[in-house]
C-alpha cells in the first residue's frame, strides 16, 4: 500500500507533540509484531485518540489503518485526508463492508486499529464492547493486541472544552496479543474487555499523581474522579442520541418545507 501522506503527517504530529511539551509513558510496544497483519484494539476516551493511537505501533515501524465513522469521511476537508491515509470507513448502520475491508487489509499484512466501544466513554472507563474486533481478528487469522490510551481525554473529549496546555503526559500501554478463534465471540470479547480493564487500572496507577488529583473530571468516579459513572454515562449518551435525532428531524422538515 503506497503511503504519500502518512509519513509527513507523522512528522508533523511529533513536531506538534514536542511544541506542546508532551511527555510520553509508553510500555509494551514490543507486543506489536513487526510484520504481518495485526488488529490493535483501543479504548476510546477522546477525539484525538486515533492521532496518538498510532504511536503504539510506531516503534515497530508500522502504520495503523484506523476504522472510523463515516461522518469523518464525509467531511469536506477531513475526508480526503482519511482516505489518503488508507483508514477504513465504518457505516454504523451497515458494517458489513467495513468488516470485509478490515479483513482484507489484515490478510495483506496491514496493522488495523479498532475501537471496540464504538464511541467515546464519558465515564473514562471501558464501556460495553462490540464483538467486531474479535470477529475481524478471527476471520483474518491475525493476533488481537489490546492498547490503552490515557491523557488524550484531557485535550479534547465530550462535554469539556478543548485544552492543549503544555506538559500533558500521554500514556500508551500495549498488552500481550490474544489469539482468538471466533468460536465464542461473546466470550472472547469479554476476555478482551477484562484484559483491557486490567491494563487501564495499571495505566491510571502509573500516571503522574500530580496530573490527576482526586476529583479530576478526567478520572473515573471509581478512582476518585468526578467523571460520570458508567450508568450516568449511559443516560448522557442516550440523551445525546435523542438530541441528534431531533436535529436531524428538524433538518429534514426544513428541507421538505423549502421544496
């Protein structure tokens, strides 16, 4: 796969990281194989996760093709960039095409990134996982590698203003590969969730205490932070979904009224 855009994008991103004075805690990156297809499963806590998520495979010299929602590809400026990076468009209403594209990429030896939670977790803890990650890895016959990101939510996430202050620590922890069969996608997805939950606990414990004092909005309630609980986050997600549906209905009604 020919990459003209990806290398300069990486250089630009790393330059921006240095300009922001960001510090990186990266562990387990040797768990990403240097060759062959591999599916990287990430937690999802902020809008810039895909920017930093690729760093998990950078030490192994890999470029990650992320599975991302169709809306990004429909954007006037972001869409052409996403396609030039060979990321994979996901239609949440019809995921068959993206499933087959991901499997094809993996069989061709690519590194693919997926967010099993599908959407950002307001709770900063792991939401329920979709079974897609396990099914894709099993179908392609590739290892499934869990990855935890932490600190990205402090820059840009739901319900909070953007904050690109200097000196933020970004933690990236890569777990040992899982070799799934797909015989029990629900059970194997539960195992992936459990592994990533343990990794998340480790990352939070290892993160600089000075940067996440008790009560921090970016810290889970279960860890002494003020982020919504998983149950509260479910209610907030549902309210957001209803509001989006209302806005879409208003736009449709307005278009029909203008005809």
